[in-house]
C-alpha cells in the first residue's frame, strides 16, 4: 500500500507500560516494516558499503538480516538506523550448547563490539537447523539458544531477541492449516522447549515461507494465481475452522500457528524470516521467472505494509514482520538453479525488476515485465553437460563419480564405443552427466555436480553418439 509505514520505532515505549490494554497496540504498531536478507554466497557481489547503500537508499529496506556476524557489514551498518538480524552459524550450535563461556566469548567478539551503534535486534541461532540431517544438533539447539541469551544479558545487551529460523518441513502436516502438526521427531524434544523459551523471552517464531515450493511440486493441483496473491475468485476453506484462505502464503503461516497452539503456545508471534520467489532457474523448473518473482514480491510487500494490518485468517489484524529473500542473485548457492535466482538485484547492483520495500509504487506505475515463458512444464528434451569455465580436475572427479553410479552409465564412452572419440574430457564428462541424470532425475538426482554441470536444450549428440536425455 502506497506510503503506508509505521512510524513508531522498535523497543519498549513508555506508553506501553501505562496500561495492559495498550500492549497489543504497541506491539502491533512496532513492526509494520519490511527487511531484506543479505546473503553473500556469490563471488561477484558488491562490497559491504555499496550493498548497504543499495539496501537503504535503493530498496528502502528498514531492516536487514545476515547469515553470520560479518564485521565489515556490521561496521558499515553502524548509525544507519537499519535494524539488523545476525546469526550464530550452525557449526557453533553444539559447542555453544554445553559451554557458557564459549557463548560469552562469542558474544564478546561478535556482538558487543558493534552494539548499540549498529542496531542489532535479532540473533538467530543457526539456519533451518531442524531441516538438516544431523539429529544430535537438533537436541542442542535450545540449550544453545539459552546460553546465547544468557551471554547477551551478561553483556548488558537486552534489546536483542534470540530465535532460530524454521523451514516448512518442521511440520509433518500442514493441510488443512488447522491440522498443522510438528514432526514427531522434534515436537516434544525440541519444539516444545523452544516455544517455552520464545514465550519466556518474548521472542518470535522465525519462519521461512516459500509458496513457490509447494506450488512448483504440484502445479496441477495448486493454482498459480493463488500462490502469487493474484487470485480474485479462488478460495480454500479450512473444514476444521471455517476460515477462508485467499492465498497459499496465509495457509502455510497458519499451519505453523495451529501447530504451535497444539503444543500449548497459541500466542507466540511469527516473524517471516525469509520469503520470496525465484526470478529464474533451470529448464526442468517451472514458474521461475521475472514476471512471477516481481508479482509475488510486490504483492507480499503490499500485504505486509497494508493499513489496516491484514494478518492471516488465524490472526487477523496481527503484524507480520518480515525479511524478503534476497538482496542479490547468489551464484555460489548450491542446489537447483532457482537457488541462485532469488535476488531483487543482479550482482552488479542493478534491479532485476522495480520494487521498493517501503511499498512505494512509481507515480506512473511499473514498467511492463517480460511475459513468463515457463509457467507450463518444458516440453522438449533436456541434457546435462559440463558448465562453462568448469575446473578440469574437478570435472574429472565428478565424471568418475557419475560413472560409478547407476547401470552402464558410462559404457558408451569406453574405448572402442560410439562416444569414445573425440577423446575429450569435456565431451566424456558431459556424456557421463547426461547419462547419470537420465537415470537419477526421477530418484531426486540433480544436474549440478557442485556447479560443474548445467542443463541444456541443445542436443549434444553427434554422429552415432546419442546422449541420454530427460523429458518432463
Ligand atoms: C569452553 O569455551 C572456552 C572459551 O572458548 C574454552 O576455553 C574451553 O576450553 C571450553 N570448554 C570446553 C569443556 O570445551
Ligand atoms: C492431518 O494430519 C495427519 C498427520 O499429522 C494426517 O495423517 C491427516 O491425513 C491430516 N488430515 C487431513 C484432512 O489432511
Ligand atoms: C477465476 O476467474 C478467472 C478469470 O476471470 C477465470 O478464468 C477462472 O476460471 C475463475 N476460476 C474459478 C475457480 O472460478
Ligand atoms: C506465553 O504464554 C502465556 C501462557 O500460555 C500466555 O498467556 C502469553 O500470551 C504467552 N506469551 C507469548 C509472547 O507468547
Ligand atoms: C547488470 O547485470 C545484468 C545481468 O547480467 C545485465 O543484464 C545488465 O546489463 C548489467 N547492468 C550493468 C549496468 O552493468
Ligand atoms: C580445481 O579443482 C581441484 C580439485 O577439486 C582443486 O584442487 C583446484 O584447486 C581447483 N583449481 C582451481 C583453479 O580452482
Ligand atoms: C539398475 O538396474 C537394476 C536392475 O535392473 C534396477 O533395479 C535399478 O533400479 C537400476 N538403477 C537405476 C538407477 O536405474
């Protein structure tokens, strides 16, 4: 919504203490702002000072979240007025969970030097750790959160809320939203004590919400407009509660709210730690394009800043503070192509599409966006070949791995066989990648190989050498 911004700053206002009745008013007023996730998994990103300029002056974000405690960034954010969320890295959760003096010294060297000149307000202990496979770390999460909170207190740092970010897979059931239930392997042992901690410290449930993923897994049963906040006439009614949903995002958030209520914590505030939509991706990925990304992000920002506050069907009128993902397209993020295409900006700092996180729309409206070309699955064949500029030594190792998997994966590139000549590493490895992927795609295998492989729709076959391909 145009120009709608909260003017009341974070932190306890004297007014809030006057009457209990005002508490919900003060809480609601304080957080109607949109921030940005500043991820740095790229080898071509602008330096911190230029990034902070882009965040503040170009995107008009009032908050920023980083995935570490990068001293250059924290130093640059000093006296900017931007509220900052920092992160204790996943690999410190276990050591910190059993060692208060380690927590103290971590805070001493990573937080204290910048606080309060840098407006650090949130500290996330790990990133989506409950989605990672190492169970022992899950059980150390809440002890680590407690030790970090104690360490902050000992340093007189009282304005920093401690939390952790959660992905949707912390739920084993999310449909209908009122059926939202935490996974049984974490519900009582991890999530319940965590909610107790969040309640006691008046912190937030930090949630990563990507309607893109359930939609792209299931584009036939979920309407794209419903995922993009564009549906005028599609609604989903929760039979358990009668609540009516107009978009997938609200459904996903409310499933978490009902899951928390099931464990006895119906009131913990939700913070959208990440949300966004990819502006590009691989040939086998649907709906990742600039048109959809601009539509989703503009609509979600409008929702977050709307006056009066919208909330969700389970919590109408409640503020959802948020961070959009992400500042830049990050070329070193692992996984499928979409992972490297969530940015609002290209690595050179120019906008991929027009958007402002204060909700302002240009007076003459937005310029037209490129029409989406991949909202339907790609119809032709796709191959997996060696990426440009890939490191030869590493390609050799990846080829050996691919050849060791599956059935007869590399038979055709053996001496005397149809794909042996010309005997070049790039051709042999491209064959191996295509052959591997053709067998393993349906089993969840990807065409990535640590960035050494890329998808192509140009048939690499030659002569009698036919490269295996996939079709969707
Ligand atoms: C706890 O952390 C402190 C400070 O880093 C370190 O000196 C000490 O060896 C650690 N204790 C244990 C038992 O690991
Ligand atoms: C509710 O969740 C349970 C698992 O927690 C699942 O078995 C059940 O099918 C869900 N109900 C509906 C209506 O989807
Ligand atoms: C919603 O409206 C669109 C455009 O008016 C129409 O094409 C579509 O069929 C409608 N869908 C439903 C479920 O009514
Ligand atoms: C904490 O729990 C108590 C008791 O259930 C509840 O009254 C209160 O609203 C909760 N506070 C937060 C911040 O969730
Ligand atoms: C920035 O990068 C994008 C994508 O590579 C490119 O299209 C654009 O021309 C670049 N802009 C400038 C000013 O270099
Ligand atoms: C190429 O890959 C090998 C093995 O992975 C590695 O040791 C080497 O440093 C890489 N070379 C370059 C230039 O990145
Ligand atoms: C390899 O062949 C075996 C036996 O036919 C089959 O069970 C297995 O699924 C195949 N592996 C792949 C990756 O296709």
